[in-house]
C-alpha cells in the first residue's frame, strides 16, 4: 500500500503537472473528465480499475462509510482508503482540487505537505 506521503507526492505531482480541474461540461468535478483530466482522487485510481460508475460520489462521503465502489477501487490501486488517516488526507487533497483555483494549488499543496510533515 502507498504511504500517506506517497499518496500526497503522487497527487501533488499530478495536479501541478495537469494544472487544470477535472470536470464535466456542467462544471461538476469528476474523477476522470472527457478531456482526459483526473482529479486528486482519480489520479490514484489505476486505469484498469476505473469504471464510470465510480463517478458522482466524492471521497468525503466515505469518511463514515464502511465500504463502497470507490473505496474498493482505491484499495485495488494500492491506496488504503479504509484507513481513517488516509481518507482524511484524500478529503484534503480533493478539497484543493475541487474548491481552490488552479493558481492556488502550489501554495495549498505545500501547506498541506507541511501540516502533515511530508515536506
């Protein structure tokens, strides 16, 4: 399984390279967009595990859920989203992607890394 630091570094690298939000034509965030973009969580789901029916429920829904398709897809992708510490990190990473402008991402991701002592 990926460590929390590995998860942070992978998502950080992905978002800063992509520099665009993964969303549908209505502006709703998506794990994977029609334009080939991936959100923070979508970047962690392996291509061979991804299915379109994973869309529509944000990772924050799973903070108190015991199981679900997205949790299983992440686990199959070496991300233990059943661990409460990991799910909290995933929620923070999702919030950067979903709630902040792309220009704010470098600062917010650096701050998140410092809070978690990853950097």
